[in-house]
C-alpha cells in the first residue's frame, strides 16, 4: 500500500501486526545469520551495497546452507517480477 505522506503510515501498528510477530522475528534472525555467515567467509562486508540472496527462498523451504546463499546487488535482489495485482511471481 503506497503512502503519499509518511505521516499517514502508522509504524507502531505495522510493527505490532507484522514485523513484531514471532514468525517475522524468526525470519529476520535467519536472514541476519545468513549475512553473518558470508561476512565471516569474506564475501560481503558492512556498507558494501550488497545483499545476501537465498537461491531457494526461506519462505519456500530454503535453508541457510552456504550452497543456498549468493551475493547480489541490492537492486538485483530487491526487484522481482510482479503479477498484475503486484504480487511476486
């Protein structure tokens, strides 16, 4: 849902209803662990403008195994082909 003005967005409600749920906290921890693993391997560093991508997404049963992780630019990792209803293909 696009917001015309940041004042229209209720961040507290958004956190309570989505970002603060136990499921989302677990997923965020998994993503952070994946980045930490590749940082330790020297493939990414803080502030390098790169994202750690899961070849098979965590949401579709992927894991944090090194074989499932790859480094991508932020633009390449965050742009997905979308359906007409804006959902991810």
